[in-house]
C-alpha cells in the first residue's frame, strides 16, 4: 500500500489486489524517520483510476457468441496487466496520530508520500493505544480480525445511547446483550418492551433457567403491574390525563381540585374518584370529559382499588437491587394504555431517583416514538439524565428520533441501513463525519455494528455482535413455518 | 473534388461494386508497438500482433504478445538479426537500424512474420493487411514482399491492403479525396502513377475504396499479379462476407483494436519488466518543456 493523496482529513491510499482491506479497517501511515504514524480508517474502497481501463474493458466485453479468441502470452504479462486493472484506492479518514508510541489527536502533519509505509492497524492494538479500559468489561463480540471487542460499562453510565439499523440486522439482540452486560455489573435496568422480546431473558435458548432468572422481572400491565391511585402522584396522573389522554386544560384544573379533595379525605380510589366526578359541581362538558378519561383508566386494567393487587416499583427495584431488569411488557397493550403505563413508569422512576431510593437506572426504550410523547424526548435527554435515567433508544426508524437527540448521543450502535434518507438522518450524529456513517453503514452485514462514540473513544469500530444463549424472542412469527 | 479532363491519362475510373455472398473467410492482421520508457542504457518497447478471422457470423482472434524488449546499443544488432533470422528465415546480414528505429523495425518484423504464416496457412481467403503493398523500403524489401504475395497467390488467397493515410497524390490531390461523388460501394482505379525512381516499387494496383456511405475512403492496394477481375471479385466477396463500417472492414478494425496497447497495459508491462528484470525506468527531463514552458510542444527530449 502506498500513500497517494491527502485532502483535508481524507487520505487516498493505493492498494493492490493481494492486500485485503475492507471498509472500517484501520491503517497506519507510518513515517519511520519522524517516528510518527497517521491513524486512518478506510471508509470506502474504489478502483484506482488507471488510464486506458475503459478501452480495455470495452475490448474484453465482447461475448463469445460473436467474438471469441485466445491470447498467446508466453511471458505471462497479462497477469501484471490484470493486477494493475484491479488496483484499488482506499479512501480513508484521519482519526489521529501515533507519536512516539502515544496517541494524539494532532492530525495537522503530512506524512511523506515516498517514505511512509502503510500497514494495517489491528483494532485490538488501536483500542489498547486508545486506552479503552475494561474495568467493567462488556463483551460485545469480535472485531474483523476476530479479536474480542470489549467496552467498559462505564461508557454507558450517565450517557445517552442509540441503537439503530434496519429491520433484522440485530439491534434488539445487541440491546439485550447490553442489558445483560449491565446486569452483570449490578446495574438496574428498565426495559420498555414493546413486543415482548425481553420477557424470556431469564431462560437459555434451550428453554432452561439461566443465571439471569432471578434478575429479570417481567411486569405486565393489567396482570402483575397494577397501581392504586393512592400510589400515584398528582403530577404523574395529570401527565397521564393531559399527555396520554389529551384532557383539556379546564378539565385538568377541575380534576386537580377533585384529586386534592379526595386526597385530603384519604379517599383516593377509583370508586371514590368516579363518585366525585359524578357529584362534582362543574360544567357538564367538563364532567363528560372527566368521565370519558375515568373510564379509559378504569378499563385499562392498570389501576386497582385493591392494595394487595398493587405493585410498587420501589419494591420491584428492591428485589433486583444487586442488579437486574424490570421488563415493562407492553405487548398486547393498546396504544393509549401504553402511554399511560409509560407516563406512570417514567414519572415514578424520576420520583424514586429524586428521593434517592435508587441510585440510577438504565432505561432501554424500543421504538420509543410509539409511546413517548413529544416533550418527553428532551426531558429524557436533559432533565432525567441529571436525575440518573440513562437512556438507550432502540429503533429501526431513525427519523423518529430528533436531530438534537442524535447530536447529544454519547454512543451510537449503528447497524446496516440502505435507505438514503435513513443514512442521512443517522449521519447527523456529531460523533463522526457523515461520510463515514453513510459509507460504512451501507455495507454492514447482519449482526455487524458500527460503534461510534465514547465507548470506543471516538474511534469508529466495526464489531460482529456475539451470540447470546438466551431466549431472545425477537424473531418474527411466520405463517409458512420451516420444519 | 478535383475535376479531370476527359482525355487525361490520369483520369480515375469509378468501378461500382456488388457484394458477393458466397462464403469466404476473411483474415486481418495488425501489429502494434509502444515505447514503454527509457533506461540508462537504452529504450524499452513492446510489440503485439493480432490476427482476426471472420468465419460465418463469428469473429475469432489470436493475440500474440505482448513481447517487451530492452534495446541497447550493445544488444540491438543481436536482437535484430535474431528476429530477422527467425521470422524471415534469412541469415543475410543487413545493417542494424539505429536505436530510435528499432521499435518500429521489431514491430515490422513481427508483422511480416505473421503475414507469412497466414499467407502460407490459409487457402481461398481474403487477407487484409494494414498499410500498402509498397516495397523497396528498409522494412519491406522487394524480394521478401514479392515472395509473400506469391505464397498467398499460390494458395488462392488475395491480399487487400488498406491504408488509412497515404502520401500519394494525383495531380496534386490527395488520393482519398478523389472519390467524392461515386455512389458507394465503389472503387476508383488509379492508373498512370509515375513509377518512382530508386528502389521503391508498387507491388499492388492502387485504388481508392469507398465501400459505404460516410466521409471515409481509403487507399486500397491489390496484388498486381492477381488478375484484375479476381481482385475486384475479392473486394465484392469482402463486401458480402464482412461488416463494413465507414468503408473499413470490421475484421481489420478488430485486429487493430486487439493489437493496440492501452495505457493500463503499458503500466502492467512496466511492472512486469521491473519485477522480472529489475530494470528501472528513468524519466528524462523534457528539454522542450524546460526551455519553452507551455510552448514546448512536440516529442520529449
């Protein structure tokens, strides 16, 4: 390989057919005399613009039906011509410099074109150079060179993460791996499980109980996740009514009065609430509005007047205090009820964190746009983060996450995308240049992920996500089942 | 379009042609050479030949080469005489060309050798050459050329030589400009050429061929010893058996294409030489460029 051009932070390296280099690989443009090396990452592999190639291809493109023949080439010069034909130009982005064995971000120097040596830089060596610590190891999988890739769980602590990619590329699989990895280090995790994919994480792929059995607590709204009104905070209830059930402002004000009235009398039950709405002196339209919301809450099955049936998140967190996951199973829950449950869960989570009843929690939200109201996005990213809610968004529709969220994301786990629009959206992430995202993500095979952000010290790395011995339940149900 | 008087002895005669479709194999030969660079002691060049056959509706080709040469003052005599001896089967010593002409001469030797092989191995075919049937020059001795054509004739082959460029003029006009108003396919028979004094001889009858509509016409030489009618019939059989585009036979066009070197091939051959022989190509400064800057056009050196 030879250094050919440098323009801005882009380098072009001439490579020959026997040198196997792929997108995502790291190269070191080393200048031995200066004892320096430029770390570059290959983001595209193109054919070298060899003169005369078009003529040659045109000449050789005739089909055997009309023109055929043979070459008498006793010196076997043709192999050299083919070699030149297959010469490639590697487009690379400069990521840093190695100066006397140490990594620096200084990329302002220009290596010698004639003297520099270009060689592959194994990802494992790069990560060692970048001093990616493994205090709390989270083994994600393997690099292209088949060396294990482990990040530090601290890289997710206090951070905002996004896992995205098109369908069936392995997003949910990775997020389960992250969940289990965090549990291993004693973290508390809350999963908003839209499709019931996490409910069997406590079982091995063969259906046997796994080491995570006691650490995965599945809470299904209406079944083992019910709350009494007395457990609720007025603010959370108002959020549910206003944001999930679209209660108008005037009606919300009346509701607040009713709630306080019942609270003062220690009569916060569904039955009493229904009675109070019926007998409350107010406009008939307001009463109607309150009744319609009341019946929605009643029919959701999420609320109960029986304290023995009720679940408290505080107790649930207690049960997994050594590390575990509360899976909020939103499968088969209607869209409105889903929003009610999520409003309650997040409100309660913030309440527990504010009161320091739990230290911090990692929140995994799959396809959050389906249950998270608009205003919550910023809330999660800014305010709730300070309380100790560290969110990981998992989605196959990157445009459902707003641009400012991408900009603030600390880590992005990017799977394959082929759609230009999706690539454009993801490329707005501030952690890396748009070209890298577009070029590498487009060609990622299934179960391969491009890691961007603090977890890899801003050196984008491609990883083949390791398999998990758990019941992932992420597969789509098929009509035409295979035997 | 030049105008000729009715009784002018040089008046070209237009001969209309009709394609003859009786099956005939067409063979075309072309050779290319290219300079690859210079070394400290000489020059590097390569030659390649191509033979293309048109049989029924298919074209078949055979490419010979590329053959790279490193020609120096020391080895040029050996190379030239070895090739001459091998290709032309002659042990007669001749003057070795100068270094700058060696590339063209090696190429010419290869071309004559391929022509010899084809003329002596084909039968009842039309053989297309690139160039003319002019003999008596350094690279086309009269004896050798006459012998070549005779070999072709004895095997009932007809050699048609197409020249893309000609220096021949008739009454001051370029030959290929004379065919303006003739409806194609036709040829103009040019008679009354002044036979040049000195060693140069025309071994063919000279025509201007305009075989299709379009702007192109070519000088066409047909072996002088072939009866005129048989010569004309050969062109008509060419018309009936080959694809003709811009008055040029496709078989000969393919031969040219298959022998020509592309820039990529040049790099490949340079790499072969560097790897196999350890020869280093030196880039000589372009004196014209140095002296005249952007006005320094023309050959390097």
